[in-house]
DNA sequence: CCCACCTGGATGCGCGTGCATCTAACCATG
DNA sequence: CATGGTTAGATGCACGCGCATCCAGGTGGG
C-alpha cells in the first residue's frame, strides 16, 4: 500500500518540526526571552483578543493541562498575562494578556514568521540540499 | 503574502507531530517497552542492516548528539544493540543491532505503522472534524 | 441540607532533551 | 617525536514536558 507515503510523510513532519522548533527556541529565546510555548499562548491570546480559560488554551496549543498551567504561570511572573478567577465558575481561571504582553508578542511576531518562512519556503529548496 | 499558508502549515505540523508522538509514546511504550527515539534508532539500524556510527544515526534521527548517546546507552542496557569501538578510528563507536533488537523492532513495527496510518490517513478526515 | 461524584486547575515527580563541557583519540605542523 | 587544534562520543546540568495526584469548587440524588 502507500505505507511508504505514510512513513515518508511522518519523517517529513519530524524533520520540519525539529528544525522549526529548534530555530524558534533559539531565536525567540535569544531575541525576546520567550519559549515557543510562551509565544504560542501569547499568539492565541492576541488572535482571540479576549480573556481565555486555561482549558480553551489547552485545546489550541498542543500541551498537557499541567504544562499549560506552568506556561501561564511563567507568563504571569513575567507580567505578560494576568490571571483571574472566573466569577461564574470560581474553579475556572481566565487569562488576560497585558499591554506588555501585547508588546512582546508584537516584537516577537516578525522573528517567528521569519523562522517559519525560512523552514517552509525552504521546504522545496531544502529537499535538494 | 502566503504568510497565512506558512502559519497554517506550521500549525498542521504541530498538530500531527503532537498527536503522532503522543500516540507512539503510549503504544510503543505500553506494548513493547520502547520510546519513540529508541524505536527510530532500531528502525534505522534495520533499514541499513549494518553497524552504524553514532554520528551517522545523529544525521538521520532528529536528536542531539548527547540525546542519541543516551538512547544508545538505554538500548544497550536493554541488550537491543551492542556498542563497540571502531577499529579504524578508535574515538568512534559503532552500534550493532542484536537479534533481540531485531525481534523487538519487528514486533513493534506494526504498532508504529498502525499509529502513523491512523494519523496520516485520518489527516484529510480529521480536518473536517 | 447533606453527601458522593465530577471537573478545573495546581503541584510532586520522574524522565528525556539540548547545551556546555570534558576526555580521549586523531592529525597536521615543526 | 612533541604540540596545538580538531573531532567522536560521554557526562553534568538545567529545564520543560506528561502522568499521577491533590485540592477547591460545582452538581445531582436522597
């Protein structure tokens, strides 16, 4: 069957993921003091432009609930988001992005886009490398 | 530009990678006592069907040299591969798969293929989910 | 109203990873 | 043959992740 195709696709995903992840970690970390997960959460916050529940973020970022909890904790410590109890369900926690968070995200966005463009535009090119 | 395309592609890679990785970890771990990295190394060994240098494996698996060194150490402890000094270059270490290693790989292969097929055949399907 | 069950999120823990560094072996040059 | 630079692989270290667990708050049945 096209088992070959499946395996090749998988290897391609592995390769792109590794390269992108590694580059993002370096670039975002060095230039903006953000990890890929931190950036991704900020990105979702900006995209939705409203307070989000932890669980909502869980669905969108591919992270376990515990990991997400810690990411938000780090972001809060860095004053990039603020946490607050959800008044309608006091177990819930909503996360709101701060102005500083928006600024950091805006600053980091071009860097992230550049890395992704590098990888995924070079995709066709890098196959011949 | 097709910045949209690049970002969407990236999210797709993230999603597939997360799902596949998670499933592989569970399935291979539970059924065969192997991590994804361990399996991948065994897979390369079988594919090449000869002793390989650590560095050669490094090029193929998307792992740092240190991570690979530990993976091989784990595999050796499990008697799935054996390490030996390269007589031509005594810094080098060649890795050879053992019979037990081949057996474990053969046993695990269908599991891995099933997971990958699940993810990448469902790819088109899951987009409409 | 009470109690057993469920759910959202936080935390302890172990593990695998990458980075920096170390050691040993190779190699070129004098 | 000695020496400085380079390369292969191993190891110390810090960190982020997932899993299991815990706790507070909600919810339904008696």
